């Protein structure tokens, strides 16, 4: 039995969708906070049980019979919560359930010295996994293309993207990363510990994203550099909580440091095809908007 947490979220649901095409559906189970949001999965034969990282006792039932547990990383830090406490609860529950392997959605830049705050939590979680006594795999995912698109969209209407100086980022789609996760879950033991970076085939900074958007739209989107102080003031004035402001500004610092610039062939090998490019992501998004 393979249990997937967070299966009603963007990445978790995609992983389940990819996984049921690779293993019998009766081997797939999900742990979700609201089972009503997973009724369509239950209708397809996926085992659906309630499990909440903030309620450790609920995880015992959700993880029952698991041979592998895929832990989708918590975003609790953005809302003032403690992702490490939640990850620890999930790891403990997987061990108590008798799972032999945990697969965790980590990040290509996981490090205790990263300028991007979420990477510190990923590094600490990988250490917890290493101390768990279980076999484990950390999916070193490339930076989500959806995040790059979200930031780029701010400049599309105005014709200018204002942000602090940045560096190249290996923007990678949720769909490609979900497919890679499904391949790894279906072929247990393919990777022990951290995987190589799972990235698309090109690293691009925001200036290059603006150039692609300009080409697709047929009108110029200009890249404008503003100071971190100015960006901090704008984000704070918009009502963004301080932890989220720190995460947002950390992205620019870490990318300037080259933390997200690596391009690796591993994702292409797992998919058996070229990963989706940011040009494709931008073109699809703008086509839907039109």
C-alpha cells in the first residue's frame, strides 16, 4: 500500500493521478484533511482516510497498512505554523504504521545555509528522515514553474515586472514532478536519500521570462529592478504577513546566489521525454487567459 498525503492539494492530487496509471488502484491510499474533497478518488477505488499533520492520532488510521508513505511538505510556515513539527508527526506515524520507506517532497536547494527560508525546513526534515531508521527518498524538486508564472503575471497587465535583482531558476512544472514521484514510488528503492535535482531543461531569470512573455504576447514586458527595501515596503503595505515577505525576498537573494540554477538530466530520464519548458507554460497560461 502506497499512502500519499496532501492528496487534495495541487501536487499531491497530481501524484495520485499519475500513480494509479502505474500501480493497481487498490494499492493506492490517500491521507487528506477533508475526505469530502477526495470523493472522486474514492469513487475510482483509491482508499481515502482522514489524516491531519496537526492531529498525530489521525495519522495512525490514515497510514494503516502502508509500505511507503509519500509526505508532501507542509506550507505551515507561511501561515505561522510549524512545518517541522508536522513533518515529525508524519514520520513518526509512518514508522508506527510499519512503513518501510518514506518519500518526501524536498527541494533542489535544501540546505541549512540557504537564503530562502523554506530550504532550511527541507534540510531539517531530511535530517529527521535520516535519523528515522526507515529507508527514505527526498525528491529534490526544481522550483515550481507555477510560482514563476504567479510572479510574472504581476507584470503582464502593467507591461513591467518590478522586483529585486534575481538569478537564474530551473522552473519545473507540478505535472512533471508529480509524474517523476509516481515513477519513483512505483519503482521502490530507485533512489535512497536525496535524488539528484529534478529540474526542467533550462534555468531562466525574470528578465528572460519577460522576454518569453513578450514574444508570446507580441508586446513588450519590461523587467525593472527595485531594491529589496522598496519591495519589502510594497509587500507589507499590501497586507502580506511578515513571514511571507521574508520568503518572497529570500527567493531573490537565493536565486542571486545561484541556489536554483542547476540543470540536471534526471527528470528527463525519469519521464522518458523532455520536461515542460517555461515557454510552454507561459504560452498555455496566456492562451487560457485569452
